């Protein structure tokens, strides 16, 4: 093997990417990990209480730092850069980065994750993970006994709202229309929950802060009459209007579903032999979206990659 061709290049540095790097490095594949936005969504998560091994919870950036150091200890090399394109027509693959580096690779593991879609309403950015979240399973337990809102009208919004009723005194679903994209069964489950209330035909224009700069409510605007506005009290908010998989750089060279998530064909291998995917960028993540499941998929992708390289005698 030419020293200029990498055994495996891992694209992405969240739980899936770092775990793939740990397993690939332990298999002596000498992986190169291109970080992209280092750490993924957990870099904006203050408390992670459901990741195994951290009995008292862990700060999201701390968890990512621990994973990075563990992968590095086994020999992972890091490149802080963004991938612009990959050429998949023949081996070795050619990966081009934002800084115009061309990297040759016998195999690739894509772990670029997905980006939550935010409202970008006024005051939203400073409240992200500090009162406003995009993951009820991750953060719902921090809002016991509070009045919460969920923004959205699809299945994800219904699921988030139903889950939050385990902790909240009241959950109000705010939706810009009177009709919902949610499936009939999910909508019926939400409507049948006595803790869930509804605020339809409204959008959030501004998040309101109290004297301690903590979330105290929202300024709502009627979607049919922009002149009709009202304040709505809440101490926690969950935005459930979807995620965008980070697959733009693939430019359609790997098969995805209608939402843009990568479809794995054989175990963790994509439609292109030698290219694997794991974590929130995968179709399977649309159901789970958890750090621990992303890490598990990173492990599987690295193991499948190792076996594929062995079969190809690389």
C-alpha cells in the first residue's frame, strides 16, 4: 500500500465519528479523522445524563473531549478541516477539503451527523440548551413540574410533547397552522393526553427573558393576522420542526432517502462499496437520535470497514 493512501478516512467528529476512530485505530488501520464541526450537536449540550458510564451526568463538550482523547491514544490522526467533495467513481477515493487538500482513501466512514432546524426567533441563540432544546429525551428531565411548549406539527412534535408530559405540569403545542403533518395515530395520542394543550395558527416571534436572563415565555404572532400578538408564559421550550442531515458534500454520490439521510445497504455500508455511514446522518437515526446509538453505529461501521478491507486484501 502506498503511504499516501489512507486505509480509512472518517468524516465527522461526534459520538459516531470518534467511536469509529477508536475501533479503527485499535484495528491498526491508522485512521485519519476530518473533524468538520468538532463534536457535533453535543458541543451545545450542557448536561448529558443518559450516556452510560457517567453516573452523575457529563457536560456535552467534556464527553466529546474524552472520546477524542481516547481515539487519539490509540493512534487516530486528526485534521481540522471541512470536506467539500468526494470522488467515488474509482479506488482510491479522493476527498477534497475546504483548504484544498486532496486525500486518498481506500475506505471512508461518513459520520457527519444532522443539524437541528431552529426557529431563529429573537433571543433564541443565547437560550439554546439553556431553556430551549431540540431533544426532549435528552433534556426533558430537567423541567420537572414546569410549563413547557413544543413548537411543531409533525410526528416528532407529538412524540416530544407526549414524552415531556412525564415531567411537565403542562405541555402546549404551538403550530403555525390548524392542520398537522403528524400521522393520525400520533395526533390522536397527543390529543388524548390531558396534560397537552394546543395553540394553533401562531408562530414564535420572540423568546422572552426574566430578570435573570432565563426563559420566561414567548411572544406569539397569529399566522393569519400579523397584527394579532400575545404573550405566552413558559419556562422551557422544545423545537421539533426537523433536522437536516449533513450530506450536501456528497452531491448525490451516495444513495439517500427522500429526507436526505444515507441508506446503508449491507450492514453499515452505503450504496458505494467501501463507503460506510453511521450516526445521525443515517436513515436509522431518524428513529433514535441518541449519542449512545450513534456511538454504537460508529463501532459497527469501523468493524464492517475493517472486514471489507480484509476481504479486498488492502
